[in-house]
C-alpha cells in the first residue's frame, strides 16, 4: 500500500523501462514525463491513470473513480518469489475465503460478511466455515459501515501469518490463521448422473494436475453435460485456461486456434503485423508433459455460471470455446469485461523483489473476435444476490438446487423447471430486508502469459 515514504523509489526506473518496451499503449506512454519519486504502487497507478488511450486497462467505476488492471506487488521474502515458475504452487497468506458479500439489514449499521466459498484444506475449511455462513464479528468487534472496508481487507488480504477469531450470527466463535498456504482453486466438484459440476476460483497452473484429475474423473464417469462455475474466478494463467478448454472440447479442438494475441505497434511490426497464434494443447500439454486425452470430454455444449467477478482468463475460456463453435450457455450476470492480459516480470533493486504485471496484449478467438471489454451477456440472467426479488436471501450450497444458478443449469439440462428453495434468509426476508452493500474488489489475477 502507498505511503508518504518514498524510500526505494529506484524500482520505478525499471518499471518505466518495461512499460516503454511492452505496455500495450507504449507509444503514448513514452510521451509522458513521470514523477519517479513516488512509492512503487503509486507510481504505476498515477502514471497509467494519467493516460487517455489505455481504456482497456483504465476502467471507470460506477462511483466515478478509475481502476487499473495493471498492477505491481512487492514480494514477501518469506514466501515463494515468483508466479512465473509454472510448475510451482505459490505460497500466500490466506485464511481460506474465496470471497464475501457484505450485507446490511434495515435500520441498523451492523453488517455481516456472507461467505461465498472456502478453499479446501485452508484454516477456514478446517474450522468448519462454509459457503453461506455469516460472519458478524471479528476479534469481538462488530462489522459496521465505518470499518467494513478495513475488516474486508483483513480477511481477504492478510499480509503476515496471523490468527483471528470470527463469530457467526449465532455467536459461535471460530479461530483461524492465515497460513501461509497453497491456495487450492478447485472449490468443489461432483458428478450427478451424467452431469459434471466444477467450481473453479482461479486459473493457477500450480494446480494443473489436480484440475486435470477432475476432468479425468469426469471422463471416467461418462459425463455428457458439464456445468462450469466461474462466478468468482477473476482469471489467471493462460496455460490453465487452455488446459480446461482443451479438456472440454476434446477431439474437436485438435489443431485449432485457442487464441491469437495483439501486442503494441512496435512488437507487432517485428511480427510483420501477424498476430501470433496459440493452439489448443489437447495433444500435448507441456506443463504436465502429457496428452489431455484421458480428460477429454468431446462436448459441443456446456453451461457456465458467471458474475461480474468472472474476468479475464475466465472470459478467455468462453471466447475460445465459442471460437470453435462449442456452445457456451451463460447463466448469471454480465461478466466483468477484460479482453487484455499481462506478461509479468520480476524486478529487483538491492534485496527487494517486485512482480510487475502491466497490460501487454489483447486476446482474440479463432474467429478473430476479441472485443469483449464490456463483458459477455448471460443467456439467462439471474442475480444470485437477489434471485427472487429486491433483497438478499442467502446462498445455497454449491451443487444443490438451493443455488439458483446451478438449479437453472440443471433445469435446462433436464427440461424440468426446478423450484429452488431459498436459503436461510428467505423466511425473514420481509422483516430484515437485507441489502448488499459495496465492498472493495481485490486485484484480479488477470490473463497471464
């Protein structure tokens, strides 16, 4: 986080050089006169926000402020240093929560964090915290409008190994710690009859073997339908997006284009203005050094659960499959809209290490379509935070008919309308009138090559 102490600003000169070489709008960037004597994150933010042509990186928020997809982070020397070593999992401080929604009831300043998901093997998971449970207090302090942002960051972005107590709405206390842990993005998977279901929260190549194992299980059980839940998936490694797309398509993707990429004008000129093509990796996936045929499903249609938090590599999967005429039925709300990605670099000054991920390319599918900066519109619009009306009603478990997005997918597959049983809040909806309030978004992982 930025502060007034600009000690160590020397890293900004290395950031500047990389942006001049690879930033997607580098010609316009080169015209700037940056102020180097800022904290590293303020330098990146302030400099790129001062530009006007980088609209695929610089996004206007609903409150009138702007945010960037490009980001930089200082590495903790006690954790693994680099995301670029694809065969390695990345240690991070994490209590184990996928994310929350903050909910406030009428006529009170008190807020609860409703858990959207929990990572397997994490401290939160081991303590028994689950999707749909409500956290009302943290270290004996109630969550209010004045501290909601602070406590959200405390739970989702711990910066050190710490232990805290969280209390649910019934007063039960759970003690959890922030690790560090390897965060497993495979949240849930199951097979019901001939339908497979996978909840996947990030494209993390360190967990590619575990992901491939899920698809091998799907194939061994003979699934004919797939529900892919990307509603909390902000993206990640392009290689993992290719793996999941290749397993879905199976034989249908052999030899076909997964994506092509546009770089800045200077780099494209060196490529004779021909966008480099990445093929589907079904025949040989280098990261696992194997064919993906054991997990190839040969599907021509899938159902994908999405929200505004479905971004970048999640959208890349949707676009890539549609590019080879695989039908992707979207259920939920409009996806985030991130059709650009990053080539990260590790930078070092003295003993300090930083990871820089600026936007360096735009992605297109086999049909040449890459203009999804406004997101993909769902075929069936359902807002999971208020599926039946104006107020929040809680979350049903993954893979059950109490989850309205999953229930809709099952209804489409089975041809039978399912009456979803609304979760815990439904009975008290009129009394409580629980409303979603805004909470800060984390840095999205992105579309990383």
